[in-house]
C-alpha cells in the first residue's frame, strides 16, 4: 500500500512538472505541422460611423507553423517557424461590387511580385516562457512586408496565467495584462504605455488640441497549450476638442484559426539555438520584433515648385478672405515639410512682393530645420526694406504649434545683432517671450535656450533705462508669464509711469490665480486706493480687475465697493458696471460680492445710482454642453467724454481648458485740450496719444500707435482719412497635430489634424470737433479651415478618410460717443455677419498601381448673423448717434 502511494505521488509530481513546463506560454507538440488561417483587416470611418460604411481592406493567408527545436534542458525554450501561403487582398466592404479596386486583380498584381515573394518567406521565432527572445528573418526585405510578418509573429507571444507584465512586440515595449479563464486567455495591451520611436507633435493648448484614445484586446482559445482560435481588435480614435465633427476612427482586426494538424518535420537536435538557425538557413539574421518605419514611394509626384505653381493663385491678397486660400495654405505646408532648403529658397527668391508675405507665412509654419534655414537665409534683419516680411516671419514663429529649441536659439542670436528697424527688434523680443511660454508648456523649461531667454527678459527689464526698452521687456514677459518676474512687475506697476504701470498691471492679469498671492494683492490694493501715489484711471481699474478675479477677500471687496462714489465720475460708473457684471455673469467672485452687499454701508442707493457712460459687459457668443465662447467689453471714458480705454476680449472654453482667442485694446489720453475740457485727477500732464494693442490666440502682439504727441495728432487729423490701420494680417497655422501609429497587424497608420486661419484685424479712431463726437471701430475678418486625415498604408494599398470644415466670417465692434452734453450719448454695437459653414467628407482606397475608389459627401448651412448686447440702456441713443452727418466736417486719425 505504501509502495502504491509513493508511486502515485511520483506520477503526480512528474505530471505537475510537465504541465508547469508547458503552461507559461504557447507550446507546440514535437513533429507536428500546424495549419492555420490568418486574416488582418482594417476599417476607417468617423468616430461614430458603422463598419458597413467604412473603407479599408483585408489581407488573408494560410499559415504553417512548425516546431524546429526545443531546448533539451527546458521545454519552454522553443524555436518555431512561421510561413504565410496563399496570400490574398480584398475590400472589407463586400457591397462595393464592381467598384472594388481589387476586382479582377491577382495577388501578384496587387502586392507586387517581389513583395509577395518576401511575404511567403518564413520567419523564425525564438520563444522562452512564451515571450519573444529573438525574431529572425532575411535582410533587405521591404520594411512594410517585414512588418506584416512581425504582426503575425507577435500573436504567438502570450502567457497562460493571469498577471500584468511588460512585453516587447511589434507595438514596442508595452504594458500588458493577462486574464486566464480555463481554456480562454484575454490579453489587454495598454497602447498608451508603448515605447516606440515614432514621429509626431501636437498643439499644447487643449482648446485647440486633439483627444485620441486607443485600445487593444486579444482573446485566445487554448487547447493542449496551443491556440485554436484567436481574435485581436485594436482601435484608435481621435477628435478635435473644439469641433467634434472633426473625428476619425481606425479599427484593426486580426483573426487566427487552427484548421488541422498533420505530421511535420522531426525536431533538430542540439543545445544552441544559434547553431540550429544556421543549419536552417545561414541567411537568417536577428531583427527587432518592434515595427520599423517606412515611407511609401510616391510615383509621379510633383516637385515643390510645381505645387507652388498651383497654390500661389489662391494666396493672392484679394483671395485671402476665402476658405480656399487657407485650404491651399495648409496643403502647401505639408509639401514644405518634405522639401529641402535649396528648393524652398528657390521659390522664395523667385516670388513677387504681393504673394511673398503669404509664402513666408507658409514656410515659417512648416517648422522644419530646412524651412527655418531657408527663411533665415532669405531675410535680412539689418535691412529696413523687407519689414513686412520680417514681421510676418516673427509672428508665424510666435504662433508656432510646436516650436523647437533651435528656433528660440536663433531668435536670441538675432536679438543680439543689429536691426534695420527698431519695431522689428521689439517684435523679436516679444516673440521670444511667446516661445518661452510654449516650450515651458511642453515641459522644456530647462532647455539651455529657454534658460538663456528667461535671463535675457528678466535682466533686460531690470536694467532697462529707456521707456521703450522697459515696454518691450514687459511685453515679452506678458507672453512668457514667468512667475519669477512677478516681483519686477509689482515694482513697475506701483512705481512706473502711466503706460509702464498700466502694462505691468495688465500683465499680472494674465497669470493664473495661484500666482496672485496675498503679497501681490497687497501691492495692487495700494495702487487702486492710491495709498502711496496718484495713479491713472487705467492703472487703478486694471489693479481692481486683478483683485476681483483672484479669489478676493471680504475686506478687499468691501473696500472696492466703498470706494465707489469717491472716484472720478466715469470711474465710478465703470467700477459699478464691473461689480454688476460679476453678479450678472456669475463670475467666481460673485459669491463674495453678494456677501459684502448684505452690508448696507456698502450697498445703498447713493452708491449704486452713479451715472455715466463707462460700462462693462460679458456674454456668451456660443454655448454647448462641452464648450463655450464668451465675449467681454469694458469701456472707460474720461470725465470729458473722450475714450480712455476700450477692451474687447473673446475667450474659448473646452472642459477645464481655456484659450484667450483675441483681445483688442484701444487707448487714448491727453485729448482734453482739443475740447477745452479739464483732465481728471492724476492725468493733467499726459501727452496726447492713441494706439491699439492686441492679443491673438494667447500671443501678445506689438502694439500699434495711431499718433504720439500733439503735433503728430494735429498732422494726422488734417491729412488723413478714416481708413483703418491693420493690427495683424496673415495666415496662421492654428491647429497642428500629427501622429504616426504602428498597428499591431503590421500596417502603418497616420493621423493628421490641421487648422488654418486667414485673419485681418484692423482698427480706427475718428474724432469730430464740429460735432463733438468720437468713434472707435474694430473689424475682424477671418476664413477658417480645419482638416482631419487618417490613413492606413501597407505600401501596396492605402485607405484613408478626410474630414474638413470651413467658414468665412466677419465681426465688427463700433463705439460712438457724443460729448456735447452730460451724461454722454453713447452707442456700442458688436455685430457678427451671417457666415456659411461647410463640411466635407472623403473616403478612399488606392492601390500603389494607381487604381482607386473615392466617395465624397458635402453638407452646408448658413449660420445666422447676430448682434451681441453690450449693456445698451437706450436704443434711441444709437438712432441719434448713427444719424447721417456731412463728411466734410469730420476729421479723423488712424
């Protein structure tokens, strides 16, 4: 009995060891040939599209798998051979019928004879405990074909027990989780964890950014430690955060089924796998199992100059307000990104002055080393003959979606050199600030060029002796938003002259709330309440705005409310409007304001009945469950009725992210002498000045001066018309997302999203002594195009989806004041014209031989124009203000 028990335990022990030896991963039986069927298919459509409406293709084959060698010292050390046979390619959409690009085409015609031969050549896979140790194939095979074999071979890497680990396969080094249930194993690959070298970039701001999601699930059915059925599904989806119709999805599937097993070759004897591989075929070499990069050859493609020949007609100045101009701009950028410096320089030198600014926009927006070298060789910053081109180059740099350290280093070097125009020197420094912020947003704040640029801005601001230099460095800091620069901003805000103080204070407005500490607000309170010196109204109101937008305390709000009634007339009305706007729009400070208003000392009729024409108003331009667009206008007048400052802002919100889409500020001062009026307190000695400042897509631009000084004012009043002056004009690459994907089937995928804008912002001021009337006008014309493109390429067949949307719109803000009486007669209007909104969808399949299938859809609607409320208290005022006046009695400046 004891002997039987011992024999039973020995049997169980030996059986358990055998099972253990075969359950860490797939294991093949000796001397057997496994015959399987394999297919990989890919579908492309919109994110919510159905597979039946998709484009794509299917590659199928028979697969022979055989065990060549097993390590005599361990069953889980195996060398297997995988061979693809009977390869076929077809459409995934069976309804295509006669339109199928594969109709009547044999595999050699579709794939190519050499490619097909390479695909049929077997690969060897060295597995240890179910994991790939080495992948062996032949050198110099087409990379795209090798990737297809890598995709098949990677399926044989798996484990039969539950757990999480890291594996290296065609997708890279990825985190995978196994869930084992009896004869079924599920493998979940975290694609966002995969480490693989692939090109790509994106726009850091989430409002303009792209959200992408990827999943991979493979299910194995196991019998006798080998797969009898396998299904893998991988999905990649993307969507533009600000416009959900720009979306796309790739679904890639792999299927493997065991048909039969039959007698196969005997195991090759030996202990060293290297000797076995050499005996099979000495031409085998170890290659990475990770997918490799390849580029499909372009047959009959046009040269860069030929592309430009077809593009330039759309970029003529008269065509820039059309969507076709932006579409051509985006397409040409893609061609520039593959061009060499010499090609780019050649078209730059050959172009005429009318189209050259648009070409400079495109070359700079390409953001490649070759395009940067070409444009720098072309532009001469020591000359004042090409100022427009230099400015277009610099602003394109400021709007760059993914700036490089080399670009920043180049601008720093240029700044230290000489310039033909001081305006260009100032613009270089302002753009350096914008690049610093963008690189820091990409977590590149410690790059040498960024550190150097920070020092350049901060030391320059600290040591600046001229007012012009102080303003320049403050504007750079307004773009860079360096927290370490806040002490300097406080110094200039409190002790600086009017324009310097106002710029420093408005720069603080751009910092996030956590940076506005109690110490910062202490200084701002001193400025607003004039504890140490008298400040201009523009400075005081800017300081109050920062306080009220930064979690104000009870006493801070109370003191601001108590000041209303003790301020100059128009400032009283302005601050009252600010408080009312906070309450009406439910801004973050509204709860604290309501709490303070319970105190009758702060909340009484005398304080809240102040009259005047200054105002502040915030409203929604557009609102949806996932995004919103707001506008705000605050306008401050002097006591004599002349505009002191108008500030128009547009913000875009998506989720918790926001984008300062635009800001146009018009300022004027020292004009009271024109109408024999008395200046307000603290503004008695101001020079006559009017100008405009703009922020566009979070980038502060160089301010524009209408006039500076009394003599300049009189000269322009007598010699100029009311034609507007341009603040910014050009083509901007607004959205730029590129992602190259390695599908686990071996196919290559690309996702591209681009958004371009043709923009023209202009402003004008008109002033009539005869009618005692002033008018400010800000016009904004844009053409916007957004394109999304996904492709899946096998080198011999390509499928793609292109989605796009476009619009052409204009918006105008007009503020008119008649100051012949008090309170002034004021009319403010902001109008958006009706605009077409067009959407396009193109799906295609194309063979490398040229045969293709294309499906196109188009949808168009008219977005109605609208007039936005701007705290208009009396519509009769506008009727009076806009009554026609004889042109001969009106003088203006711009």
